C-alpha cells in the first residue's frame, strides 16, 4: 500500500490503516451497536483518522459516518 506521495507503508502502518477502514465500515453498515459502543467506536475512528491523515492518505470526511 502506498500513500499519496508514492511511499510504501510499513506493515505496522498498513495495520493501522486497516483498523481505521474496518471501523469505518462497521459504523457505516451496522445498526446493531449500542449507543455507547457507537460513540466509543467513533472516538477510536477520530483518533485513527489522525494517523491515516498523517500517513498522507485520504481518510475521507468523518461527517460521512456520523461523527
């Protein structure tokens, strides 16, 4: 996986990006989460958004998932 600058991400960086993408997918697709689960997952996504943005990837807009 490469960032927008064409730099290859390390395996640790890829794992962080995959975590971000998995949480975003869960928040978009699942209606089964309890309110506290959804709220805490959104907080985790917000923190991981900073990581993904810092890796020069396009993490998208948090408003798209209800943050």
